[in-house]
C-alpha cells in the first residue's frame, strides 16, 4: 500500500510538472516482463518522429531535461526517462540489480518497447556513463551520441588513479559504498545536502546560469524524500568498481561532448583525453563559467550546440 501511495503522489507531481513547463508533455509507463520492472518516462513530440532519448544524472530525474523536451519536440519524439531506481520508475531492493549490464539492458528494452531500433542518445553525469556504454556495446542503436559532463568511462578510471585532485572530487563514489549511511546523510536537516548540491556557490548552478526556482528545488526534494527513494540511485554507484575498466572501449558513433568548465565534480582535462576513444567524428565544447548541471544551467546555449551537431554531416575519422 505504501509503494502504491508513493507512486500515486509522485505521479501527481509529474503531471503537475508536465503542465507547468508550458509545453505538451505527457507522462507514460512501460512494463517489462523479464525484469518485472515498471519504467516511467515523459515524452514530447509526435510518435513516429526520430527518437531522442534523454538519460539524467544523480541526483536528478526526468525533470532535469525540461528545457530539452520543449526545444527538440518539433523534429523528434523526445523521451526523458526516470532511470532504474529513480522517481516513478521501480527500485529493486538488492544492489546487484543495479549493475551496469542491467542498466544497459534497460535502455535496449526501452528502445524496443517504444518501437525504435535507434535513437539520438543524450546523457548527463551518470546518465552520460550509461550513454557511453550503450554506444560501445550497441553502436547500431545510436545515430548520434551527446554526453554532458562525463568523460569516456576508461578515461575516468585511469585519470582518477593518477590525479589526487580528481580522486578527492570523486570521493563520494567511495562514500556511497557504505550501507544505509549515505541515504541518512542526504536526508537529514530537511535534505540540506541535496539542496546544497544544486544551489551552493561551490557545486551549484553558476551565478550567470538559469537558477533553479523554488518550485524546481521543491520538486527534487519531494521526489527524493519519498520512502526508499535514495537507495536506488545510490545503489547505481555501489556496483561501479566491479564493472570498470571496460574490456571493449572504442566508440564508433559521431559524438558531441559538452562540458561546464566550473564542474565541481569532474576535472576538465578528462574531456580533452576522451577523444582518443572515439574513432568517429568527435566534437568537444567547453562552456566557461558553466557548472556540472549544464543542460539546466545554460539551456539556450546547450540546445543551440545540440542542434548544430544534429544538423551537420559528420564524417568518420580515418
């Protein structure tokens, strides 16, 4: 009963958020028999148009893509997913249900269920990690790859071992390995840590960015304040050390990497190194004075850069 109540309440929030964006967004659910999981997504644009699939990061949910849902619906069927364990999507209890191969299979199954064989794939932060892996494992599924503020996974694992500054910035990966305590720390003092991530001078959206409104921040707090709502997202990180580095790592898809220069969690040098793992067209754009939360921080610039990349002919590197 409690789980049903949770979904009903969050579903009401999602309906409200869809209406508040002043565009024709609709909330949907997919059910997968093999995994027994229910996946929630929000969509804009007509069915039958090319698919643009959006994968959010931590600690976010579909709403982090509100500016892109509105922008790209004219030419795409834009789908913003709640990843496994997030928001209105089901959250399996056991940490082994969040291994990277499970997350990759989720995306493949979602494409199949939506009636598509390929898409424009866009991922931010942890969603960027998953996007890289999809492009590596299932290159035929990705027409173009766009990643925001996450390097190629092998760059990340190699860089973190050689650069203490990045190791410190990524210390939360290690903190998340502890059972239950990270969830407790995020929730105390009315979710002060979560608010700090989005709004503080050190980690939040920059002063020149599109600041989160009070309503935006309340939506994030509400979603993650539901019973058990933090365990699923943190369980994603509790499996990462068993999956990296990758055995297969080359990307054969045209790729755009966007990076906020003032990212508090990822050093910009990793963006530069990423190009060695892409054997197709690769473009890197670094936005000065922009934060980790790039698609929310600088939506107009990000949208323009994505449009340019989507419309240009990309030729494979020799």
